[in-house]
C-alpha cells in the first residue's frame, strides 16, 4: 500500500524505516540525517518523490555518473 511505513532495525534499535511509495515497487530505506527526525525524513522523501520513485537528487547524481562513465572519466 503506498505510504506504508515499516521500521528498519539494526539489532533492537530502530534506525530508520522502509517507505513504500507505490504498489509493486520496492520500498525505499529512509533514515534521519543530522539534526532531524524520522518523521521529517519520511516527509522529505515523500515530497521528493511525487513524480518518480527515486528522489530527484539521486536521479541527478546517477545521470551525472552515467555521463562520466560514458566519457571515460570514472
């Protein structure tokens, strides 16, 4: 179900969550960064993926990496 959240644990500690954005698509692993909380991280990830499953900054980074590999820069 889109919007579903499940805890992501290391041992007994909850370190993030799995966020399902769309049906039949693998969930994203979400974790809070420096000076933020998990709810904020989920809200940011949800807002950043309105048009695509992968967040836009990650899509741009992957595009640049592909272009660099194609040019033999990596």
